[in-house]
């Protein structure tokens, strides 16, 4: 059997060249040099795989920022369908960016970033509109020169009854009435904003008015 030279183990000798350590051989024969083990290669992920991992982690901050800047005006226009002043629209759009930025990992498909921004703008605008109604900002307020305190008290009771009746409506009915009559939107605009058909807007509106009339009559 041939002798095997292990070149991975060497023994230093003072004043002499380093020689490989010989393994004992059972019988005669020519020495054979053992091959070195092949080095392990590290697998580098491809660019496509890296992009897929980024997509599963959510939309990036850069993509969100670019989308926000590119569609800022259209987002303002969407908020203006629900709100009536520029300052409130700007606040809503900025808040929408902050909300989506905080939850950007939920946006699995970066192509849906704009859709998330739009939906958040609509939701925040609805909330702002509800707060206005509850604060009597969209309803007529008593003038300081009213004829008597009794008239002012009666007007206050009417507004309170209207707010209470509005709260008792179904959510869709209330949203349609608020957008249609308090925000002065057309039926087509209401349908586009709420994401429902024009026929549904008319149905919710008529049922809401009927329910509101019954509720108001019950308070008189």
C-alpha cells in the first residue's frame, strides 16, 4: 500500500525546511500526497431574491416618500371632497402619511402604497367630519342678537335633537347624509368617496332621511 503524505500537518525543524509529517504505511510502495479539502463557497443571494425579501418586508421609506410627493395634490383634492378648508385638508394628508409610514410593513405590495394613502385620507377625513358635527361646527349656531333667550334655548334643543338622531342612524346612512347635505357633495361624489354605487347612495340617503324624520318627530 502506498505511503500517504498529509500536507495539512507540518512539523517545524530548526535550521531545516518544513517537511510534511509522514503517516506510517503498512507496506512498501510509492508515497501519495493527500488532496487538500475543497474550500466551502458562500452563496450570495441574487438581486431578484433581495428585491423579493424587501417586498415581503413592506414598502420602503423611499418609495412611500416618492409616492406621497408625486400624489400630494391629488390627495389634497380627495380630502377636499370631505372637508371644506385647506388647512384641515393639509393636516389630514400629512397625518395619513405618518399613519402609513408607521404601518408600512403591512403594505406587502409596494404598488398598493398609493391605495393605502388614499384610504387613510378618506378615513381621517370622515373622523374630522364627525368631530365637526359633534362640535356643532357644521350646524347653524344661535346669533348673539336673537330676540329672546327662549328662542336660543329652543334652537339649542333642536340642534341637540338632530345630533342625537344622526347618531342613531346606520353608519352608511349617516355618512351619506353628512357628505350629501353638510359637505354639499353631489351623489356621484359621495359614491366615489365611499366606494359604493350611485344607486346605493340614493337608497342610503332616502332611508336615512326617513329614519331621521321619524327620530326628530319622536322628540317633539
